[in-house]
């Protein structure tokens, strides 16, 4: 195979991936209204709640702790530089803005991607291997509605919540640092935080977390449904799901931040 | 009049015509013709790689053949709409090889699933139906168990109960005896015969298990390299002289690849000695 052929083949695979992702995303999106509690069929809401517990609630300790640690690291690293200019109080702005715009969504997405993208692809992959997906189809039940859509709706609800909570954890870590190093009071700290953060920063956080939720769940489902053959294929799909979703989350983060920057939304006041 | 003549006079419930399929250069199915008549048990025999899994997926509408048609109850599922396919599928029950039960649901909920999702029946009616189906497969006291707690044989019985939930006309079994010990497997054979006797179901069994095939079958079909090489009553099938069928029935191996490799290595060694 020549070099050109290899490049071409790799490109075709990527385009196929993107196409499969888009088709799946669209078909899941169309089923979302049926998942809702009052307007939907009602029976699906129960599995949505189950998924919310699995994807969101049980990820909270991990992503909260990760955010707390990262917040402290960020405060420590920036303080050593800012102290030289006698501007230690700017640690507040740095931690607050840094977490709301960037680290909160990213750290949450990375922890959920590690936990849930793998779990989703393993669960669906196993269902493919044991013919449960085929059984659903033969019974006339749509796997998209039955398996995929509850997971996606659960992620759309819980991941933004999770992001907000981890962001608060990260910002709280900044307070811990300042309280220890310069006896700043909690009230003054959070007043400074509230002044530093703009509403559009919060909107940006929510948009990002929705995009990340989409990437994590859809990649997890896509890799799971791709499983062919025996149980060892499930292992491959799990790895692929984590690697691809982590990569795509960071890449999407880059794109979103670049857009935010180029639109001039990032200049403070 | 033999049983096959009697069967032929009745209508074909599953009718497969000229179905071909290939993956790349490999021809998996080559103009397959097969009929399953109402009320009979047809056993489709085939070794690994004979194309029987592919054919089964196409009968269930999970895969499309490249050419040809598959009609279930007179509806060509290769050309019909999604809603027609859904209607046809409600008349078919499938017991998958490993059972394909949903692990998050109890056995009773597994059986109830198609009833809850696809019918408007009241809860009490569903409960009663589920109990009757579990009774029919001999699992009436296992309804509250979860699939991982079941033995292999129970899992297959539960799968049969779920397949029968909507009172299908056609039952399809994929490798019913795979992974079961002879006693449990014989029990499953009796269950299949019982279903035919008492519900008059049309049953298609895909397997490579000879003993069970000849016990339960009205007719036997043999798939070899993507072609149906024989369809006959089991008595006449057992006397078929086709070399591949003889080989299959007498359990003779193919020319072992090990022998060829040994010869190759031997000749290679001989050749390399000549070089010196």
C-alpha cells in the first residue's frame, strides 16, 4: 500500500466515523421527547433516572475531589508568581474565571469520560455480543429508544449539574488556599468571585458541558454498538470509547475556547 | 403419502427464494431456496461457516440479502416498510443462542417486556399471561429470579417463554442445545415437540446437533457453503448419499490442515538439504 493510499484510507475511516456519529446523534435526539416524564411514555423516565444515578450522582465524589485538588494546585502555582508582584488577591480572579470557563467543565468531562464512556460502551457491547440488541429489534423495540436515549437524556441533565458542583469545589479550593495564606474571610472571597465571573462565563460553562455530555455518551454508544464477535471485542471497544471521547472532549474544548476568544467575549470588563 | 408431501400441500409460512449474500469475494449464501410449512418443525443443519447464521439474521430482518426474497406469512420482508416489518415480527418469536435475556430485568419482567411495550393489556392480564408462559416452559417458580442466577437450560427456557409472549405463529430457535449437557438438551427437545403438539406452532431450528435434530425434526435441510444441498424428511435425509451429508452424519473430519503443514515442512527440509 502506498503512502497516499494509507492517508486516503485513514481519512475515509474518519469520515465514516463522523457520519455514523451524526446519524446516531440525530436518531437519539428525535427520541428524547419520549423519555420525558409527563409528555413522554412515562415508562422510560424510570430508566432515565437510573442512568442519572449511574452517570451523574455516583461520579460526584470523584469529579468533586478532582476539582478540589486542581483548584488548590492552580492557586498554589499562580500564587508563587503573583506574590512577587504583591498581587496575591488576583488568585481569586484566576481561580474563579479559570474554573468557570475552562477547568470545571473539562475536569468533569474527563472524569465522566473515564467512568461512563467506558461503562456505556462495555454495557452496550456486551448486549451486542449476547444478542440482546438483536432480541430487542426482533421484538419490535428500538434499541435507540430503549438503550441509547435514556442514557443521553440522563447525561444532558446530570453533566451540567455535575459541572456546576465541581466548579464550586474548585473555586472553594481557592478559598482554602487564601484563607490559609492570608486569612481571607469566606464572605470577601465569594464577593470577589461573584465580581470576577460574568453571566456569559456561566453560559459558556453550560454550553460546554452539554457538548461534552453529547460527545461522551454518543461515542460510548457508538463504540459499543460497533462490537462484532466475542467478548474480547468489548474490551477493545471500551478502550476506544475512552480514548476517542477524551480526545474529542479536549478538541471540542479547544474549538469552543477559540470561538469564545475570537468573538471577544473573553476580555474582562 | 409421506409427511413431506402432506406438508407441501399446506402453505409455506417462511419462504426463502434465491437468496444470495457475499462479504467481499466470499459468497456466504448462494441462491438459497427453502420453505417452512405451517405446523412443521424444520431443522436447518449446517457446520460452522455454512452461512446459517447469516441466513437466520436475514429471516429475522436484521440483515438484508443482496438478492432474492424472504417472505414471512406472505409478506416479503426484504422489500416491505418498517411498519410492515414490525407487524410481521410480532408473529415471530425467537429464542437466541444464549437466551439474550435482559440482565437488569427479572425473568417474569423479561417475559412481560414485549407485552408491556407492544400491547395495551392491563397489568393483571399481563401477570397472568407471563405466569402461563412460564408454566408452559416449566419455569413457573423462577419468575422472580434474575438471568445471571439461572442455569444454562433455565435461561433457554426463559428465552422460549419470552419468545412466546405475544403468541407467535412461528418460533425460531438458534442452536437450542449449544452449551447444554445431554439431559438438559433432551429436555429442551421435548419442550420444542410439546410446543408444536399443543400450540400447533411452526418451528424452525438452526443447529449442528445431529441427535437432537433427528429427534425433533419433521424435515431436515442442510446448508453447505451457502447452498441448501438437501431438504427432506428425516428418514430420507438420513439415507442421502451426498458426500458432504455423509461426512456430516458420520462425523468425518476434513483433510486435516496439520497433515498438509507436515508435508510442506518435510518437503521444505528435503529441499533445503538438496541445496547443501
